[in-house]
């Protein structure tokens, strides 16, 4: 390099060329810490660990490099000197072209694999029944547009656990088929709490959408929204074709795809509004402008809660009538933007759409579009509503509530012979006798020979009153967050509403209204545990409106040595006759003072049957020794759901069971101890105490 020694050159400092990393940083990219010359590097451009949209390559001679981001379309070049050779420029351009071709081939492969997994996931699913997310959103979706799978099934198909916002999805997952150009390209997963996750696969979401109904060849009118719940609410309210872009950034591309598919359709964009300003989101305005769509804006008439911003929120607050009114009042973009936003500061009233009727009148189509009745226990417990469980003192109301909660949470497929058609979480609000629940749970576990399901939860609210709206909403919101769609037991009504005058119609009316409010927020069934009055034949204690207001009423009675419950009222079903049960006494060992501790558990009985312990008990001394040893091993086991065992049941190998049992046997020789252990375990397996298959043992 020839140096210029002139005075003019000496007066100007020579700029130092930026390094390859610095050059990328100048373009808004954060390159990897180590760049190996000649190697293609992938890195994140959005801060997420799983992202690899960024790419860069420094040539082996370290005199040039290329970089970019496939997501944004950015690409750039770097040279070590200000005057790169023509050959160096040609090599750089050729490298960019080759990498673009490589990238497109890679995206095609990834897209094909994502589509394959989405279809496999769809086929692995089943028709959804009372999914908590759909219940909470109040929407009904055709089986052609949604299915559900277990988390375990999803992980098996995908090869990874789906996550959303740094939290793993849990429970039953909704599968929404996402399509583009008439083919399923990916799927959206939604768990019971509303967490959403798209299948991995770069580029599969761009321009793709979810449809609430089958896509017709022709469409006169079409609604496009951002979220699936928004599209579902719009479809229910109007019967029009509705699709969801599933993200704000994808809205414009979906609008363009729909305009190309239905060039003459009246497209209505169901815009979300900014939670602060109340104006339609800018991305929605841009999407509407691109395809000359009309814009509908959510309108709330005094029911807007904090965070409400879309048409599903209108559905929940104003009903389907409010959704339909706002959609039918959709305006041309010029009216929304020019007349609306520009004049909002001068006269906000001019920008308001006509408010929907507070009490909309529904025609036949509106009634038929309402969600169908769903059950937890068919013919007894509806999925959503309020219930009353009452009986005299000592009739085992709390024990029956615990037994019912465990059955609903998945421990059984029926309860007193009645089919459980949909398992769900259960929450017991222990307003009184909190200390007693510890022994009740231990007795239940001892009686059933298994642990209480994890989705039976307890709370002991302090300073709470069902007479106060704020308390009710706060407790309901807490339950909804951890156990949406739960059956909630309030034990007891009197302690949950301290100071309630049970004979005062106005106070009882407030409590009933708050019970209904809690059921709506939780999207579940709320059962108040209550007492009978002095005259048990007259029903629950207090004002007579309690029983008529309930969707289901369970009453208990007790006689000498035997108790029974019945359901004299099931609002949308038939009354259930007497179901007898006894209280099985359970020995819980000694307390801290050396005194024996006992409790009781519910034991269903056939009418007229003599009382007897459950069949599934060890009967000999050796069996009891084996039972204790194997039971301890099962409690400590980390293996679940082996062979045909339920997924929540711990398992140990049969060999391990024989070994731990033999170690505790009293026989003098190892041979005799092993023989006694095998005989005891074989006998208990034959009697149904243990279940054994393929070398694994568990509690049936």
C-alpha cells in the first residue's frame, strides 16, 4: 500500500475500518461471541434461545464476510478494506446467493416436517369436551376446527414439550389446525389456562390462518380477527365466515391472502383496540387499508374490565348481541381513521359506535348458537352453575365433599355408580374445621390405597365474606388462575358469609348472586355446603330461595350406622334417589402424645348390604408386612404409568417388590423370607390389592 505523504493527506486522519462484528452491530445484530472463518454461524436476533434466524460467515482469508437475518430479510456484506477487489465482491455476492438458496431449501424441509407433525397431532386428538379454556371464553367451536390431546400425547408426537412465554403448557391441549393455500401447515396449541404455543418451524405461520368453519369456494362476507376466541365469537354472533391470523404481525398477510381468495367479498376486520387509548391497533388499520376492508371496533357499555380489548371480551361482557351489533356497524376505513381518530380529541362521542342493546333479543338462530349443556357427572353435576350440599350435623357433609372432589379430579370413572364424563380440578374452601381436613385426607388415602390427586386443592381464606363482591371476585380469580373449570366446594356457607342473616331475603339474594358470579369467573360449578334447620324435613336452613336458585341440590340424611345422600333437584336432569354409604373407620397410628388417632372415610354401600371392610385389604400378617414394605417403596418411586398403570400411579418392578417385602419378613432363613414375600404379594395381586403386568406392580 503506497502512503500519501502530502500535507493534505497528513491533515486528515485515516478511518479505521470496522471489524466484522462491529459492522453487524451497526446493522442492529448481535453476532455470536466466536466467529470461525469459513464457517456458517446461526444466532438469535430476537433474544430467544431457540431462535436461529441470524446468520453470518467470514471468508477464510478474513478479508470479507456476509451476514443477515432471514426473519427480517436483512442481508449485508463486510470488507476489511475500503477498496475490495472485484473478485472479492463477486465471491461475496455468490456466497449470499448460495446461502439464500440453502436457506430456502432448509425452510422447505422444516415446513414439510412441521406440517407432518401438525397432521399427526390432529389425528392423535379427540373431540373436545368442556375444555376449561373454551368454557372460560364462552365459545363453541365445531369439531372440524378444534380437537384436544393430552400433554403426553403432544410431547410424543412433537418430540419436545411445548412452551409459551417461558412457561410449559399443562393439562389438556386444544389443537387448532392452521392452514395456508388450502393445506394444513402447522397448529396452534392452547392449554387449560390459555397459554398458546405454535409448533416449531420458521416461516410456517406467515400468511397462515385458523378458520372457525370450513372454508367455502365462494364467500360474500368474511370476518378476520387476530385471536381464535375473537373469530369464534364473531362466527357465533353472525354466522359469517370468520378466520384468525393468530398474531398481530400476521394480520396484513392473512388479509391479503383472503382478498386474493375472495376478491369480491365484503371483508370486515374485527380489530382489537389499544388497552390504553381505546383506538384500533395500528397493524389492524394497516391491514384493512391494504385490502380495502371495513373495520369493526369492540364497544363496551359499562361492562369493560381491565384489559378488555377484543370481540371475545365483548361477547363475555355484552353477550353475542353486543358482538353482532358492533360487527354490523363496521365502518369504512376512512370513517374510522379520518373521522374517528382525527376528531376524537374534539368530540369523542362522534367516534362511538351505537351501543348494543343491554338486553338483546335473540331469535331462533341465537338460541341454537348458545353453548350446549355439559356435565361433570352426567345427569347430576353440570360443568358450570351453583349447587347446594346440605344435611344435619354429623351427616358427613365434608367427607362426602372430599370424596366427590377426589373422584372428579380423576381417581375414578364413576361416583356411586354415576358416570363421570369429564374430570376436572376440585377446590375445597375450608372456612371451618381446617385442622380436621388433614386426618380426613390421610383416612381417604388409607382407605383408597393411593394419594389424593394433585388437582384436589385446598384454601383456607381468612377475612372473607360471600356478602362482599370484592372478596368473591378475588377468590374466584385466584381459583381461575390455578384451577380453571374447577368444581369449588365452600365449606360451609355459614362460615363463608359471616354475619349472614339466613332468613333475610335481601342478604341471601346477595350471596346467591355472588355464588353465580364466582361460577362465571371460575367457569365451573360452585357448591355451597350448608346445614338443615331444626326441622330437617323442610330442607336447608334459612330463606326458601336457596334451593330453587341452585342448579343441583344434594341432601344428606343419617340413620343408625348408615347414611345416604340423594339429589332431589337436578335442574336439567332427573332427580337421583338415595345412595347409601357407611363411614369406614381408619386407624391413623399415634399422635405426638402417644394417643391413637382415627378418622373415617366414605364407603358406598348397596341398599341392605351388611357393613364390611373393602375387599382390597391385606388379610394375613405376612400380607400386612408386605403391604407396608411395598407401599413405602411405591411412595418413594419415581416411575409412573408403567405397563397399564394410570399415568398418575407410581410403579415399582415386581422384583423390587419381592425384595423389599422379603427384607421385612420374620422367617429365619432367606429362602423362607423370599417364599413368604412372593406368596403374600401373589395373594394380594389375586385379590386386587396390587396390579401386576409386564414385570411392573402398582395400586389399581
